[in-house]
C-alpha cells in the first residue's frame, strides 16, 4: 500500500486517484500508525509553506515522513510537499521545515510572473533517475508555484523560468517534484507509475 498523507490540507484526493489509475494500491491515510506500515509514502502539499508544516506536525504525520526517508522507504513529495523537505521557506519565516534537504526555499526571481502557473519543459540533469524513466526528452509538466527550492546535488531536473528553477530532486529512494504529476497528463502518470514500481 502507498500512503498518501492526509493532514487536512487542500485537495489530496487527486494524487490518490492518479496513483490508483496507474494500478497502485494507494489510499489517503490520516493515522500515523497505519501510514508507518505502508510500502511507500506520498506527501502532497498546496497553499502556504507555514500552513502545511503546521498542519503536518499537528497530525503527527511529520514523523511518518521523516521515518520513511530515514528507513530508505520509497517517498515522493509533491509541490509544497517538496518544499517542506527543506530547512525552511522565505514564505513563512520562523517556521522550520522537515530539514531532510539543506537550504531555504525562495521566491521565484524578479521579472517573471508569480505564480508560475503553466506547462513547462523538464530539463533532466540525471538521466539515471528512476522517477524520470520513460518520460522522453524534455517532457512537459504542469507547475503552480511562487517559490522554488535551492539548487544542490540532489536536483535531478530543472525548468527554465527566468533562469533555471528546481523542478525535481532525488536522493536514494526519496524523490520530490515541484510540478504536479497528477495534473501533467500521460507524462505525470508515467512518473507516478515509476514511483509505484519502486514500492513493489
């Protein structure tokens, strides 16, 4: 079973439904005990960084996310779910993130429309990343965000939006995307199928 962490924020059901569509046994889970027994964990997120972090901690599911990453269990963060893996965000000063990845999430650069709300091409940095397998060259995916993660060794793909913007990260069996796979058509479904395959 893949646990889609349900901590009471936004529309989490679309991620669950997309995973089910590619044949995964995925379910929204709000019980930390149940979530901890899953073969894979998905952390979606929409809205503000601070609100998501506070709700995640209140639910007790923050521990599930941290334990999954520490244990090498397949883990996928989506949108703000990716940003929460970092130390913090300019969007919510004083609110600490999960601290799995080092650095601070920052506002998109001057001169671009915020949020980036559009389809954009993924520019792969690591062709060996299993999450991106079979997506083709420079696949198009759907973004909705005003803040972006810092560049670092964990970055597996970027997009061009006033310069390189981090689009996906990966380390061991932990991955995260700034874009929404569940809204990215066949490309997004292939990515979710790749993730589900690592959970089997």
